[in-house]
C-alpha cells in the first residue's frame, strides 16, 4: 500500500486553504483535521496513519515507480505471473498524473514500458512479445480506447474466466510505439467538469500489458487509473448525467472494497459480479498475482474529508494481510490512530464528558480497539448505510461508560441511517436507469429496423398498385395493415420512453435528499 500526497495548488492557497497533511516521506502520514465543538470552539484533531510507502509532495513519478511499480514489472517478467497497480483517490488528487504523467515527468505507464523493454534486452527475452490493450469502464459499460471507443462485452467462459469480447490487442516493439498507443487512448477517455474538479476522469481506465512466448501467455501487468471518488454533495449541483456517473463510480469502488474484504476473510463467496470493474479484474485478485494500490490525497483544508475517506479506504486495504481475522488491528501495526494534541483535547470515547463542559462532543472512538477499525475504515461512496448500521450495532457493546452518549446520539443515528437508506435507494435507482437506458436504445434500434422493413413493404405495394390491373382494394387493405403496425411500433416505443422519463424524474427528486 502506497499513499502519495500532491502539492497544494496555487488556487487553493489563494482561497485560504492550509496544508493539513504532514508526511515523513517514508511510512507515516498525519492529517490535521479542523473541527468545531458544540460551543463553536475551534480545535484541531490529529489522525496518524502508517502505510508501507508514503510519498510527500516533493516525490516525483520516478520515485513512485521505483518504490511501487518496479517490483511488479520484475515479478511479472521473472515469474510469469500477474501484477496489478491501482491508482485511487478523490477527483483532482493526482491519479492520472501518477499514471500518465506529462512530457517533463513521465508517469508509471511510460516508466514501466521503458523498464520492460530494457529488461527484455538485458536478459535476453528475445522470444517474448509484448501486447497492449487499453479500455475504459464508463457507466458500467466497456469501451475500447484503442479502437475508436468501440463498445465491448464481458463474458464468462465455462471455467468462469471473464473475457472481454472484441478487445483489440496491439503488439508493441518499442517504448515509443507503446506510448503512442496510450496517448491516443488517453485522448479518447471520458472526462467532464464536476463540482469537485473541472477536468475529472469519469471512467476507470485499464491498461493491460500481456507477455507471450510462442503464442502462449507468459504474464500480465495491469495499470488501473480509477475514476475519482466523490460525495453526493459534490455532484448534486451538476446535471443528471454527472450525478449518475458519480453514483456508478462510487458503487464500483465500494464493490472493489467488498471483494478485497471477502478475499481477506477467506469467504466462500467473493462478490466479483458486484460491478463491471470487479468482474473484469477478477484474475487480478486470484491465483499467482501481486497487487499494489497507490492512494492519492489532496492536502487542502477543503479536501480534508475526502482525504480522510481515502486514507480510511487505503488503511482497510493495507490490513488485508490474511493474518488479522478478528476485525481489529494488531497493536504493533495500528494503521489508524486518531488522537488530539495540544490544548484541543477531547474525550477519547464517544459520550465521555469533558471537564467543565456538560455537552457531549461526538468524536472518533479510540478506546474500543476492535470496533473502531470497522467504523472508521468503511466510510466511502454509497456504502455509508453499512457503516451506520455497524455503528448502531456496535454502540450496544461499548459498555456503561458510553450508555449516555448512545441515548443522546439516537436522533443523530436515526437521521444518519435514514439518509443512508436514501443513498442505497438512489444507488439502486441509478443501476436501473443504466440498465433501462440500454433497453430504450435497443428498443429504438429495433423500431427503426422494423420500420425500414415496413417501408420496403410499402414500396412493394406501390409497385403492385401502379402496375396494369393492380388491385386498389388489395392495396388499401394491405396499406392499412402496414400503417397499423407502424402505429403499434411507435406507441410501444413511446410507452417505453415514458417509463424511462419517469425513472429520470425519480432520480431528480431522490438526488436532492442524498448526501454522502
């Protein structure tokens, strides 16, 4: 697990944002979260995180590659296995810069390609060929970025191996050849302005580099630039398309986390079918594979909540070592330790009263080790409903010292749970809209094809009636039947459209009640 902090942008500094993320460029990251007590007193809550690799704003892409990407390349070439590198984080946190880079600072794509062909020459892998494919997952659908964004279909074979039908693979022989293909694919990728970022990647981009020897597979390296995670409050002011995109993105990110959790717990069922993203990446998690996640965070005050959510997600992934099945962290490897420093001390457990203050201040639970990790590490996307339920269930096991807080917080819990239920309902509605969108398009296409057949039939009727001795009565009867079939087809399509329009109205209404 690697976490990278980007620099504070000039526009953030100009509007008064402070840098709230501190790092040691090794393994420790601290977030200074500004908070306000119920008596409106401002204070700072410190959160300490520990990861395998932490890179500060001075680190460049070359350093990221040396510490995270290079071991994956060597593993694939030497052991003919599979390796995957994810870039995760909120919109605008530097994921695409890390992966794609720019001419002055090449990203992991270029650095990996350069390393691959260098090692191929040095180690005499002349018989090995390198093939590249590049596709995106947008709105739950697959598009080939190297073939004019042709729509693709993912199908599972008899061995339950998911194959992407129609995906174009291109053999590359040089670094330049590979980068030309990637630049073309990157230009075709779906981006749009959102409330959180003016040029946000609205799709998950998946680069796959396959190695073959004598036509047989000899390893696969995948780089995945995940779409930026967002809160509903960031997209509510945008149009419907952006809201639906955001909901689908967050759903797929939650599905990814649930798959990782199920694998860590040795679950008999891993929900790979929870999203298109996890379906097509199934082989990146099973078998002879290695996976690295690079979480990108923004340092500004305005992004503090996003940053905390990203680090909690990354913390959850970091814990998946297979040796911690109890739900809590090993005290010697605690990846998340919130505490307060200086004069802004608050009670260590929810509900404990501060000296001289009769009010209850809701803060992070640090006194109950086994329960705080579940609560704090599962706050992402549309999965907040599960978190609310976990918090509600866990309150009953926190002991008498927290009884008063649990009672006083009932109203807040109920409101939070209700809001989370709205989010789940919205997520389900968005899924239905995306499915019905394909049905409407298919229905329209079918109506056009049927109409073309009817037009040909009409032309035949005209030819017959204009011939000497043509029967006008037969012509009128046949034409009436054709027109009736046209009316039925149009009415059927209009009925389908009205149903879809009703779904869109429901989305408009429900989106106003959802907050992440």
